[in-house]
């Protein structure tokens, strides 16, 4: 799909709005828009707030309506990972290793320290990681995830927040 085609699809979808920008990404186009009243008056009081960009999937022309609560880089990242910008963030982190990983007791201790775990619990998670190459760890709450990801910097063990796709609201 070309940029002009995405523009025409968005124009048909957003009849009461004025398209202000079209940005092309690997898998989608992000279409930014404002309401007609604001486009004419440019008075802040006329601006409708809460509209995020419209995303149009290049391969299917499927339209995704978004809001302004989630920044565009996160929407694009979610789309690239899950095929949808609609995701739910969880309080679960996933640790994974590749086939070249070499067992190291210091990694288990890093896990213990970073998560403030008892040694037997850290050993349990570390053993799971070694056996199945991936382990999900549920943290106390969602606010602990960023803190963990910032502290747990490791070259051989990959850590990421688990996100779950959710259905479109439209």
C-alpha cells in the first residue's frame, strides 16, 4: 500500500476530521487528524482531545482507532510484536535465554537480588529458565515491572514485560 492509498482510506473513515499528517512505518501508516472546527478556528477551545492516530495496516488496509493515552512508539511496537496496537500491559516479566547460554551461579544471584527473592525461589525460577529456556515471573504489581527491567540488565538473559493482545473497541 502506498501513502496516498492510506490517505484516501483515512479520508473516507474520518469524514468529520481534517488529516494533518501521514507517517509511514514498516507495517502500518499512522494518520494524524483534528476536528474540522479546530482546523478552521485554530482555537484551543474547539479542539477535540483524546484522539490518537488512526493506524492502517499496509498488508490488509485494516483500520485501528487509537486514543492519546498510549504514545505512538508504544502503539507501533505493539503492532510489530502482536499484529495489533490494542494490548494490555501485565505485571509479568518473561526471562528467556538462547541455546548458547552458559549456566552461571551469579545470574541466579542477580535474579535473587533484583527481585528481592528468597534463595530457594530464585533457584526455582533459574532452574525453570535453564530447563525450558523461558520463564514468566509475576511481580507484585504492574508498577514493579519498569523498575525490574531497568535493574535487570543482562547480556545473556533477555527480559521483557508480557503484554496481552485485546480486542478492538470498534
